[in-house]
């Protein structure tokens, strides 16, 4: 659910001339974060326990939220209207919700189950 919402937020808060640039910037930051997280998992898991790896991830998430709070100062975009839900798009909304749920389960809980319950090395499933 976050992926379409993130794109919508970027498009809604950016000036019309800069929408493509801002969307590309957000996508490149997300790609960099994915590569960085994969490298951290690859290099940290052979040396520390899974619990400590999750603790490092929590610290990164907390630091990221602090950076977001600090960076909110400055010029704010004018959002003229709130979120719009149209009944004719109900199938799209439902499918997006289901796809987001599936993605969350696959990317988080299924992989954690493989590591914790079945002892699969984290480096084997880091992609």
C-alpha cells in the first residue's frame, strides 16, 4: 500500500514542472537504501546474531525518522485537496491493498520464518 501512496504524495506535493524529477529522486533514494540494506545484511549476519541485526535495522529506521523530522523545515507545498476516493475505482483500491498485504507478508514475515524457524542463513535470502 505504501508504494502507490508514496508516488501519489510525491506527485501531489511537487510543483508541476518538477514532478518527474522528484519522483525519480525518490526512486533512486529507495534503490540506494535497498542496496545499502542488502550489503549490511550480507556483512553483518555472519558476525552477529539475528537479534542484533534487527536492532541495527531499528536504529537505522529511528535515525531516518529523525532526519525526516528535521528536514521538514522550509518551504511547504500547497496541497489543495485531500485524498480522493472514487467509487468507480474500488476494484483498483482493493487489488492494491491485497498486493501490498502480499508484499508485506513475503518480504517480512515469510523470510523471518525461514531464518528463525528453519535456520536458513540470512545471506541466502537477502535479495
